[in-house]
């Protein structure tokens, strides 16, 4: 290693140490991004991956009066019995606790005495109403009188709403049986045959029986019209929180990385004003080596910041950034782009008085255009994503989002290459301006 290269590395190390010893710099590099990432998790405590603050759904006390007698069409069972079995299914045990009443009066009395939250009264002709083909007059008359009645505690809304939705979905499940009967009747009519009531009732009964078997085989309750799922596990909840924290941290990390790149490069201008850079130029160290060391210090500082933030968010918020290779590509692309962009901006200003407008104004505007403040939101319009890619921040955000989503190296590499290309162009222009000014 030549003497000039070693001196350049010494200058870069000195600038890096000076950056990490600066309390305000440490605050802006590490603490502020972590705090801004944690704020959304405070607003949504259920995403923090464990503990309290979540919402516990109360169990609704339901009492059912099944007045629907067994039917030969359903092999000695009835639609009312199937509805009762459906509400008593184990998959709904965390939502409903179901009891059986002898008659409608007993069910209503239980609600009035507040020993039950909701009473479900199944009428005597419920089976006929849901099985009779729609084209018959008997079906229309049955549907007018065979309505399932819900009696609820007037002070409750959530539990009764859940019961109403479940009953509605169960009843709607029989619509397929009626459609099947109507299709059979239409096809028989087109072929010149007559579909009598017995044939249509047989089709409906077989369809219902098939639906019941399918529902039981999938362990989704007595009827396939409703799919129930258990609440998310602690591991799933923690992963959701980590994904949300990662999405927010992408914007914060990129924004403050570009801020650090410009701030560190700005020390060249401030040292020039104080005269320390001129004194450094009087040493035996070549001017190009001094400038190279200063610029290398920018890259080193941003690299430390990005690596530390990546590790901290993984440890604190449980963020899984993706495959090691894709994370490495995202880090490399961000460090090159942020450092080079900062070097380019600072090379265009003359005094430290111009640093504030450049960093506070220009970096904020480009960060907004790059979508850094909306990385935690989904469903944004496609034209907004196109606008994001007009800035290096937008490309960096895309690269990190791909890595966070578990994309492969092949998926992330094109975006990382674009970032590297931008960084090379920014650095070349910035280094050229600095060389003209100081070398």
C-alpha cells in the first residue's frame, strides 16, 4: 500500500471517528430513525408481537330455539338442526357459546333476563323454505313465513352482528342448492321432460348433503359457505409488526442516510471556511489523496449508519430484511447512492450558509418525491410509484422493499444496479467539482 493511499485512509478514519463522536450526529443517524419507526407500533399495540394492548373479542351467549322438525328430504335431519350444529361448531367456540331452548318463549325470556345475548328462533317450516325449488308457489309461500328470528339485547351490537352474519351466510349457502334445482329443471324442460317436485327436491337434498360432507372434510364447520380461521398466533402477530416496522424504517433509513451523506460531505466546505483544509493542503500529502480521504469518509460514515440501523431494527422490532445476499445488495446500493448524492450536492455550494437550504429543503423535497414518507402505506396509485423513480431515494426504497418482501437476488439485482449507476454518475460529477476547486 502506497503512502498516499494510507494517508487517504487515515483521513477517512479520522472523519468517521469525528462523526460518531458528535452527539447531534449520533442522534440524527441512529436515535431519530428508531424513534420514528417505533411511533406507528405505539399507535397499533396489537402489532407489537406479544403482549397487552390487543383487543379481546367477548364471547357472545347465544340461545337457539329450533322448531324445525326432522325431514325425510335430509335423511331424518333438518335445516334447523344443521344451523344449530353449525353455530355449535368448535371453530366458532372462541366467538359463541350456544345453548338450546325448548321453545321460542324460553329463548326470548333468556334474552330479557340477560342470561343470553342473542336468541335464534328457527321456524317450523325452515327446511321447506330453504329446500323447496323457487319456481313453485309453495316455495314462495314458505319463504314468506319461514324467517329465522333474532332477538338481541338492545345494549349490544357487536355480538348480535356476528350472529346475524353467520346465520345469513348459512342460509345463503342453500342458494346453490336452489340454483342446481333450477338448472336441472331448465335442462329437463329443453329436452322435453318434466321436472316434478320429487325430482327437484331430490336434487336439492343431494346438493345439501354434498355441501355438508365437503364442509366436514375441510373441518370448516357444517357448511362450506363459511370459512372460519383461528386468530393469528403470537409468531404471526410479531411477524406482522416486524413487516410494518420494516416498511416504515425503509423510508426513515433512506432519508437519514441521504441526510448523513450530505452532512458529512458538508464538512469539506466548513473546513475550507475555517482554514483547516488549507493547512492540510500544506502537508506532504497529495491534494488528491486528501480529497479522496474526505470523500471516502462520507462513504464509511453512511455505511456504518445503514449497517447499524439494519441490525438494530432486526433486534428491536423483529424485522426480517430478507436473504443475506439481497440485504447486502440493498445496503451497497443505498450507501453508494446516498454518499454520492451528498457529494454532488455539496460540491455545488460555496459556503456553509447554503448547507441548510440544501439539506433541509432539497433533501426533503426529493425524499417526498421518492415516497420515503409513505413506505408504510399500501394501495398507492401506480403513477405515484412512477414519480418515486425520478429520484435516487425512490430506487433505494424499491430495492429495500424487494428485499423485505423476500425477493431473490435476481429480482433485487436490477434495481441495485440502477442505484450503483446513479451513484457512480453523482460521484463523478461531485468529485470533478471538488477537484477543480481544491486540486
